[in-house]
C-alpha cells in the first residue's frame, strides 16, 4: 500500500510469498449476476438471459471490454459448458459450483468462461477434492482479524477492504501432488524440528501464525519444536473450522450447548441487521437469533464486520429489470441455516485468537538464515504454474485448445 512502511521488527521475517511461491491473482468476474447465494436464482437468471434476443440479451449480459455476447473463449478447465458465442446460446443452465465469494461467504457461481472476464484458468486446473486454497486478505493498517483464510471451494480472492491479496493453492497439480512449497524448505524444517513436516503441516502453521504487513503476509518460523507442534495443531483446528466439513471433516459446533437458534422468525425481506449485546441476540428486523457470542458479532476481516457483510450481500438492492435484481421472493430457509453456521464458525475462531496471537512472540528463523541454507531466493520455476494438462481442453467454438 503506497505510503505505508513495514514494521522494522518484521523486516527479516519470511514472507508467505517466499514459502508458498506460486500464487494466482483474484478472479475478475466482470458481472455480478453470475454469482448468487442460491442455485435457484442463478438458474432463473440464465433462463431469463437465454430467452432474450438481440440487443436485450446484450444489455442483460452486461458486456465489458473482456466479454460480450460475441466473445469467443475456451472452456473453463474441468467444467462442461458451451464454447460457442453466447449470442447463439439457447441451452440449459450449467451446473452452478461453490465459490468462496470473499471471506466467510460461500455462494454459487455459473462456471461458464464466456461470462467471466478473467477466471484464472490455471486455478481451475488444480481445483479438486484434494486441493486447499490459502487466500491472503487485504492489508488495512490497524485492522484486526486474520491475515489469511483457507477454503476448499474455488475462491474469487475478494477482499472487503484494502488491496486484495493472492490465492495460493496448496498443491501445484491435481490429486494432492507437488506441494506449492519453496524447494528445500520442508527438508530444512524436518531437520530443525526432528520430525516429518508435510505441506499440510506448513499450511496449518501458516493459518495459525501468519501476520499482516504492507508487503504481504509474514510467517514466523519458530526455532522451538514444541512451539511448532502446538502451532500446527492449532492451525489444523482453525482449518477444520473454516472448511465447515469439507475434506471429510466435521461440521463446527460450539461447546457446552451454546448453539444459536432462531427465537423469532426472520421476515421475508429483512432490511437491517443489529446486535443486542445484553441479550446476545442478532436482530434481522423483528427476526431474532440467539445466543450469538459477542466475539462472533465483532469478528472482522480487513476492517469489515463479517456478519454485516454477509447480510449485505443478500439484501443489497439492484437496478430494477436487471439480472442482479432477480432473487428469492422471500428469505430462504437455507440462508438461515448458513447464517447459524457462520455464527458458529466466527465464534470458534475468535475463541482461539489469543492462542494464535501468541505464536508470533517466539524467536523465529530469519530470511537471512533461509538464504544461507539455500532455500532462498525462490527459483523462478516455483513461481510459475506446473504443467498439469493430461487431456485436451475445448477451445472456442468447440475446437480443441492449442497447448
């Protein structure tokens, strides 16, 4: 961020960019109507669009410099969608896929490359059931909250404030192959800590210990093996909470019977969200959810309160007649279930924040030491995507892509 200087105490702490060197820029969607909190809305929007003809279709489409209804593009890797010009499209809606639409907000996306300005195809080529995405959050000086988050869904890399960070897949190839870790780092850590260290261990440590900075996430690497082990264990727990049952894990639950419940029904179209700290109640107009721990309400990322932002993404007004304006006639039950789960996730993460913050207090390996060990500088090849193409990809107008 221009005009912001690095804390001198962090100068020689390794950057995440030096430990997990391959990264992808955030997706550039280009049009907001291709994302929605529910699948039914996306299908209705698609049907409305393909029923339109000529100038009406072009206007509903929301053309940009990168995409119009006449654009000719290749298929999005791993997705079975058309590659003919969208002006001629009259087929069924493609199956929506989960998208991490900014921090703690899983929505649905129409995964059609003709609709997305820049989908980052290299990201989709490695997205599978084994993959984990580490997403840096925008740096806001003085803001509280985690420096990075993890998700099993393809992330768009949106940041609620500040400059968006980078998306770092844990593996460079599908099937959990070729860790996205600087060559030589894992053997060095194995030797230092006297135990096997995997890419998943490093990812867990990063989730627990990463610190925000203007230069990007900083990652302390402790000298004490016991600190490393406790941090990895904490990071695994934080990762499981954020994954919400993905990768075979369990859905998060608050201990001691503190599960939030709907105490008064949420109205069909709530317009406001507020918090009553004395009653530990989340208020959506006359709707009531409790108990909601204060730390869940106060949970911020990059300076933005997560519960407020989640609500705003589902209630913001759109231009009448646009595809963005198409949505549920009333608040769906599935949104309530997702909100209850989000409250639980934020409360559980906030409870572990003191443990997470304490990890940076321990002496750590410096960048100079990593250079002396031959781990740094990062080889240029480690920053480029791996060649993962073991099959032909369909190019524009049904032709095979030239690889």
